[in-house]
C-alpha cells in the first residue's frame, strides 16, 4: 500500500550530503518525493511509496558516517498521484 509522509530532520543534516544520499536511496527503491534544506539548519523531505521502503531510506540516512540525526518529526499526507520521481529542491 502506498503512503506519503512529510519529515523534518534536525541535527548535523546540512553540508554532509544528506539531500543527495536521500535522493539516491529513494530513487534506487522506486520512491517518489523531494528533499530540501531549510533556513533554520533542518532538512524537510516528503517520501511516497511502501512503508517498508520508506523505513529503509530512514535507516540508510541514520547510519551514514557524516549525517547525525538528532530528531525526526513525521506527519502523514495524502498521496500525490501525479508525482513520478524523487528530486532535490533548492
């Protein structure tokens, strides 16, 4: 079953390749969505796909040598039927 979540990550998440790691992991698993650096030093991301695959992305981000996630806020969102890929937003 396809689901969509909005995440907000805090910690050492900017300047460490977080967005590109998220894009590579998500794209390799066939997930769609986006990731973006925020002005306050956090990173926001929306991921859409199967929950088990979303969990694999979160796990992959948590165990990267440069990324240090202190907190993850998570909110459910409606599915975006038109979305076809995962992109890095600037």
